């Protein structure tokens, strides 16, 4: 009996010793929607990116507190000069020291509006066709065209655009900015496969649900997050209409409708 007990204990020790240690869970990229076109992306490397940071938009009931809590940001990306996309960029730039990623024209307009000059330069600017490396290679950003306008509070601010944001060890995220459907969206994936598409669906100033569903068909992302709807009554597109249009269009992407303030791991 005693011999058997020793054997069992030996076997157990060996078995446990042979058990590989579970690898530490890899950090995931997280995506937070503040409502409208405003998103926060936190990379596995701990870098914080804000896109079109209109944090205090009417759909975000906790806008003041959310903005106050934003004390760290590495990049602020702005797709075009309209107030609902520039949003709180200047305030965030001032308090975090974040570099501004925007076209040369829009960046200069925002520096004119108070964005710290030393946080916008050749290292963080570009234009359609450009594909730049940022944060020591943690992030790549391609400047994607959009069919829209870009006046910045009365100042010329170049052309409107979108961004394809590719994160090292994480997903690639296409923020359409404000745009209509255009055939060259099929070329976005030439930069590399799109994992998540953040698509405007509100109609009136941008694609509505049906055209946005066609855009998803062209871009072929694994999932799509609807944005730029319901912030004002005139932005009439709904998640339900978008879901129906996606189904009808035969687009394969998974619909990930976020609630304002929700954070998801990608
Ligand atoms: Zn807009």
C-alpha cells in the first residue's frame, strides 16, 4: 500500500511538473465609442488613440466627466474639419501632449485654432495615399479618401478623409470619417485586410444604412460598428435598418452595434 502511495505521489509530481505553464493572456486592443464618430482605441502596447474626439456630443450623457477623465492620449486623429469631428481635440491635445494626425491642411487649421504647434509636424501628417508609421512602429495609419467636405469653422482645411489604423499585435480598424459610398472603398483592403470597420450610417450628410451596407460589401471587414447616427434628429439612420440592409446586401461582416460609452475588446 505504502509503495503504491509513493508511486502515485511520484506520478502526480511528475505530471504536474510536466504541465506547461499557461501563457499570460495577450493584451487585447480595446475600442470605446463615445457616440457620434468619436472613438478611443487602446493598443496592446498601452498606447491611447482618439479618433474624431467630440466627447461632449449630445448623445453622450457623461461627456463632461469622460473628457475630464481623458488624461492620457498618444495620438489624436481627425478625419475632417467639421465641428462634430474636431470636437474636443484642442483641449485634449493641450492636456495630454498627444500628437495630431491629420492632413497638412486640416492640421494647420487646427493649430490655428489652438492645437499645440509642436504636436503637429511632418512625422504625423499625410494625405490620401500616405501610409505612415507612428509611435515607434506600434501603429500605422493610412490616409483614406472620403466623399465629403472639410471646412474648419470658416477656415480651409483640405479634403475630408478616413483612416485605416493598423495596430501592432492587434486589429486593423477603418474609420470611414463622413462619406458617401464610393467604389474605391474596395481598394482600402489593398493596404491590408480590414478587421473592424467603423461606418457612418446616419444619412443626410453621409451614407445611410443601405449605402453603408454596400460599403461594407466593398471593404469586406470581419465586423462593422455603426456610427454617426441619432446624435441629432436629422441623422435618421438606425441600427435596425442597417442590420436589415446588411442582410439584404449579402455582406458577410458581423454587426457590432455599441452603446454610447461601451468598451469592447477586439
Ligand atoms: Zn459629421
